[in-house]
C-alpha cells in the first residue's frame, strides 16, 4: 500500500516544483535560452510544458520530450500539438532516453539535471541523441562559487532532496557539460534575484557536440 511519502511524491511535489520553476524571475531566464532551439528538438524533463511559450515555433521542425511523471505530460502534449508540431512525448528518464542516436539538432534542459540520479549518464545520453554539431541548451541551478553559500548548500541538501523530488543543490553545471565532452559557450551566470542564494545559483548556455 502506498505510504505518505509516495502520495507526497505523486501529488504534492510536482505541484511545488511547478510553482517554483514558474516564477517571474525563472521565466525571464528561460526566455534567454529556450528560443535558441531549432530543428528537431528534444526536451529533457518537459513536464507540464512550461517552456513551450518560449520556443520559436517557426524554427522547430519536430518536438519530442520525456518526463518521469506521466501525469504531467498530458497538458504538455496538448500544448505542443496545438502549435502544429510533430510531437512525440514519452514517460522516461534521462539515464535511458528512449530515442535513437543522432535524432535531434537541439536538446533543451532546464532545471532538470539537479534531480536526475546519474547526471553524467544523462549527459552521455544527450551526446548520443544529438546529431554531429548539435547543441544542448541548458539553464540549471547548482553549486555556488561562494564558499559561505556552498557550505550552506552542503548542510541543507540532505533535507532539500527529500522535499524537492531528489533535487540537489551542489552539482556543478557548465563544468559537468565540459566533462561530458561538450564545447560549452556560457551565456550567463549568477544568483536568481529575490530567491535564497543557497537554492538558486544559475548557469545557462549552449553546449555543442564536438
């Protein structure tokens, strides 16, 4: 029989994350990244479709995505289909993306790497599904460069993970893409305004497949 934790993960946690990831300041930063997508596009953690308002619809040939929460995909499917795109959205995880190698020109990843189980495996999967010369567009939160803030991240993370669907505060961002073999062009970095520093050190940019 499902327990309280299972009920929280299924019904409360997705709504909390959706609210946190849809604040005004977060949306402003999404607007700096998502419109750069073009061609055949794949979105990791496409959730309830929060990024779809920022895509340049004319630049996109097809749109695919995965999310571990099947219940969050119905709204996203409807929104994408309304744009007239060829749409293929599936339940899945980033460590085992259910699409063929070299299928996409662009991968979009926003506030998702913090919560996957094996980030380097996910980045390897991004490399696999991208075509030569393809681009992974990213906007993520992670380990802060300031020592005092990073110390608080270390302290808070164990409890934070349990409340926020496995979200980590201390993972590197651009450096992780570089480690995975991408050529990274960092477009920006900094703390999110009007949010606690421990939760919102951001880096965003374009990581090109070599």
